[in-house]
């Protein structure tokens, strides 16, 4: 497994600005934690479910090739320990993002 931190410089409240991802040997996302500027946190994959929210295509070998729809993005690999610390502290929201609207 490999671990990634992506940081967006945008100011949109409805888009994550910090994304922590776990990737398998094929660079496919297996778990993710998203942080939003309004304080909301979502986590997907693993025991949290909602695998459909994970990135479907593999991450590029060169992380500079990631292109967000808007804003600037910087991405770097992080340690497994940092990912697990974030994962374990993230608040589970079983109904996912759309649950906020119902």
C-alpha cells in the first residue's frame, strides 16, 4: 500500500481541500478521507463502505499529473502512520455526503 495527501488551494466550501488516500499495488484508491473548509469530514472505503465514491482510475505514477477541475493541487506521498492516524480520527458518516440534503 501507498499513501497520498492532496491539497487544493481553492476556497470552495463544497469541495474538499485536503484528501488523504490509500492506494493498492495498482495505484487504485482503496480508502479516502476528505476535509472541507466548513469543518465537515467524510471517509470512504474499507469498513466505512461507499466504495463508489472512491477514485475509479489509478493514480498516475507522477503525482504532478493530477489535474483538479479548479484551483491548484499539490500531492505527495505520506507515511502509513500519518494516514492511519487521520483515518482513525475521521468521523464516519454512514449516509455519505448526500445524507446532508435529506
